[in-house]
């Protein structure tokens, strides 16, 4: 293999990542049976496998062992340690025991009485293929909405499956106006906001789709509302905003692994209602209100995460209240209040309620340059303050304000399409109040068969591993996010099996 022949660790990691993402196809390929045992262990231990059940991992072990039983039966129990048994039902465990006997072996299991949360901890976490995507729409962003809240109010946080149209509610959380909102894999974060009494919050709340509950994380150092909250890898960034002292240029970073906040470089100007997105180790704040006097910023602020520095990139127009989503080659910017009028490179334009709302969309490259490719069609109507996210390769736009009225439609577009398509359903049902959308994000949730297991509050006997062996999932890996699994092995071991076969 190239990674082995050229002693290239980067290529090795890329190869293992590729194999994990195509694990099911790999199982059917004859070269799978030639893998060295160390390479196989590396794959079996990875969170990146696109398998929907641990039974597929067991079948991979069985197929590999059965291809050369004389040499490989001795490794069977070692390899079975990497099957995440707590994610299987008792019936599936019995099926494994029966299948192993066809190889002339017997296995016994360690059993513990666990609830769903215990299953999840004991398993070491779900693999990539065990998740599916859902769109979470977070509404009620304005102070006047939470002052008039009542029991009949439509859902504050709603989870939508665009493929089926099904909707579910997230667990309740105290309402605040204009909090920051972002997502990291299966975790949704809400930060700060303004309470009905006029005070400001510095709290950080985390919702896990695996446990289906909210927990409070360490608070920000500064209370803030109307701020941007962005995620990059295992970090959250709370940027600018407002509190009872006035507008804020300060910013801070939350390390999800260490559970600590730390300050980062302050913004050169105050910004609110910017289109914001992370892209390639940078954070982009596009347009927005530049200060408390409602001045529209005619430019882009770009934060370099590695250097902890801000840069300003001029725009040829003013933009306020747009939406932005990161894509493979850049950032898609959607709608907003828009004006081409400008006098010079950086001076800002005084905001007016007459600033026109636009249906235009554009694509932004890494350097902050507006690109004509890919061509993004205009929305069916002018929209500002809409929510936007990417779901299964399509950009979804939800809600927004159209000519001072709150809009309720959902649109989607996929690169290469000539126009936006309107989704059959709207955000709210008949007879309900249409409310402004604060944020739309794509959240990973466990597939239904696993969700039943890991969210079960009752205790039942669970197979946690083979009897007489240790489980290879350390405490530190129980909440390991996607991409942080220890996909490491020597270059010599990868490909050794294939080389021996060729010789």
C-alpha cells in the first residue's frame, strides 16, 4: 500500500478514515480478508465506522476469522473486545453466541444492570453510521415574545425531519431573548440571552440528543445577548453582543474537552446581527449592526483561530440580518437588508428602517472575496433574519422577515439547481402564531433503534463485554466526539497481510 511503501503517516490516517467511511463496502471486498490484524483492530475501534449496528462489526470479525480459521481463531476473543456489546439487545447477544459456536468456539459475557445512560457510557459511544441528521429550529428570539409567553405558545425548540415531515419537541428550557446558538455534532448549545426582567444571562446550556436532556455547563465570564456563538472543532466562540453595560467588543472561547472559558482577542468593532459561519480555521462575521446607533457595517470581520487575530475585509455593499452557512468550498450568504450605496472602502452607512430587504444570495471564498461560482439563485422573495443550515447536501432556509412581516415558509436549494424549492410544510401549524426564527442548525441524533436503548430510564441486564476480559473503552473515550478516536497503528502493520498474501 502507498502509505506503507512511502512511510507516510498522513496518508495512513487518510486511508483509515476512508476505509471507515466505506466500511460496509469494504467488508464485501476480497482485500478485507487480507488486512493485518493490527489494521483490523484500528478499524474496529474507530468511531468513524459507517455501521448502523454493532452486529455489522461482529459480522466483520466473524468473516475475517473464518477466512483463515487455523491462524485466526486464536485472535477471535481479542477482536470481539472491540464490538460495543452494550449497544446490542439480549437477542442480538444470543445470536452472537450461536454464531461463534459455528466456528467451534464459545463465549460468555459480563452482565451489568444498567439504564440507557449506563449503556451509552459502557459502550464508549456511538459510531458515525449510528447517527442521522435532524434540523432544529429555535424560535421566540425577542423580549416581547417571552413577556407574553403562555402555555398555548407554539414550540420554542422544534426538531424536524425534512424527509418525513415529522416534528418533535426538545425538552423545555427557560426562555431568554436573543441567546447565542450553535451545534457540535449531537450537542446543541445556547448561551446568554436577556431575561424578562431586563437582566442578562451568562449561562451556557448544552442539550445532548443522546440523553435527550439539558445540562448547564460553566458560564461565560461576561453576560451577553445578541451575540454570535460559533463552533470550530471542540471549541465554542462567544463574540461581541450587548449587556447592561452597553455594547461589547469582547470575545471568549470555551474548550469543550476541558470545560473552561478563556478570553480571545477583542473585535475591532461591535457587531450584532451579522451573518456568521466558521470556515477553514477562521470565523467570519459578515456585515451587521456596527454599534448601538444602528450603523450597518460595510465589511467582513475574519478571526484567525490559530493566530488569535482579527482582520477586516471590505465589501462593496452594506448587509444586515443575512444568514450564512459553511459549505465545502466557501460560505453561502443568504438574504438580509441590503444596499449597494457606499462612499468609500470602510466608512459605515447609517442604518435606516427603509434599507431594502433582498432576495439575493452570494458565495464567499476563504479570502473574503465574493465569487460568482457557484451561482446561487435568488430566493423566491426578499428575506432577512432567516435561519439557514445544510442538511444532506441541501441548504435549507426557514422563516425570516419579509417586508416587515414574519415569514413562515421553508425553502431548500442544492448546488447545481437553478432555483430554490419551497418545502410542502411551513414552520407552524394552522391557527398558531408565527414567530421569528432565532437559529436553525443541523443536529446529529441517534437512529431510532439505538435511541430506544440509550434513553431507557429503567435498568435491565446489559452485556458489557466478554467474561474474563477488560473492555477496551477507557473513561476518557466515553464522550469522545467524532474524529477524536485513536485511529493509530504502525505503517508496517497496515498492508502487512496483503504483502504476505502476494508473496
